[in-house]
């Protein structure tokens, strides 16, 4: 889908996409940013840690990771729509909804720094980190 939107916004010279198997061993293609939108909630923590580490190892110094997800409160008491969606994750895939704290800890464990959790729209947020 990204390939459809990139030229519409005049970004063809700035954004590239790559097709591949994110679970394959080895590095991702060269890039300065890795953007995961609604990916982490599909997978258990160990798979998310694999992706986080693979991104860290693949990015250059100063490279950024961006996780776009609906987040639980850090104490996992809500919000209710995120908890309700979490039931879907538990029934249909092996994943779960995470809190900003949980995702930030995954990024820190992999070596990312300057980690931020930023609300975006509705129940969605982004969690970002920079490779030193």
C-alpha cells in the first residue's frame, strides 16, 4: 500500500520500500528508519524482541525505529477499547496489546536510546528510539 501513497505526496525520492521476510536471519536492507505499524501486537514478546534486535543491528548510527500501536496504560488497566482488541489478539494470533513501557523496554534492551512514547490519534501512539 505504501507504494500507492508515496508518489501521491511527492516523496518518491525520499522513501523506499523493500519486500522481504522479516523473520529471515540476517540484516534488513539499508535504511535510516524502520517503521512498524500494527505489527508488534500480532506477535509474542520474544518475536517482537527479535524484530527489535534485527532493526537495531540493521540500522546505522542515528537510525530510528518507529512502532505504531494501540497501547495499554502502563499499569495495563485500560483503556477499554485496547483491552477489547487484546481479546482478539489472544483468540486469533499469538500476540497481545502492549503498553508504552513494555515496548520502550524492548527498544532499550536492544540498545536504542532517546526512547519516547507519543500519543498520536485516538488510542494510537508511536514509540520511537534512536540507535547511538
